[in-house]
C-alpha cells in the first residue's frame, strides 16, 4: 500500500478542461481516470485535496472508477450539502488533516502556520507559484494526473 496525494480533479468542469488543453470535459475526465488508474493500486490510500468537481455532485460517479481508498479534504468548490453523497466514495472527509507531521489541506496554509509542520501538502493553486520548499502543490494538472506518493 502506498499513500498518495492529489487535488483539483475538477471533473465535469468545462473551463478547467479547456485550460488544461482538452477539447471537452469527457476527454479531460477520461484521461484523468486512465492516468490515475495506471499508477494507483486498489489498496493505495489516496488523499483527494478538494475541488473534486465545480460545485456539483453530478460527476461523483467518476470517483467509483478510480482505484484506491479515498480520503477527501474539502476544497472551496466542494459544497457541504454534497458531503453525504461524497462519503459514498471515500473513507472520510475533513477540512484539514495532520498526516505524519504534514498539514494536508486544499488551500495553502499561512506561512506563520506552516512552521509547525514538516510541510504543507496542498492543491488550489493551479500553477507552481509558491517558491518555498515547505509547500508541496499536488494540483492534478501539475502532477500530470498522477497522485503523488
């Protein structure tokens, strides 16, 4: 079993699919699922760091097609009213998790807070714009849709 991290899947999100160079959301979503499943074992533990979709539950079914046991950290585009349905596809759901001394979040935490952790594994920032080794960005596109181990 390997523990992995990825965020900002944005299933079904037209603008994000285009921004990531895809013709449509179908191609985007299918590529993400194919790449994920080619690198993840069914026993792996995957922390999904928010923005699973874009404020809709219509694409949660894609989560069933992804290998691994999933833990969700909510992002700014994940609606609290969808959590009960989201929980059908994962083990638990949180706003922030302390994992072996790492702060696991969707948005990067404040620099005054990151000092209490080994690092902050986050998503949200769709570009590598934080020039600080204490921040590890696992945005799906930046990781070529491969959950980081």
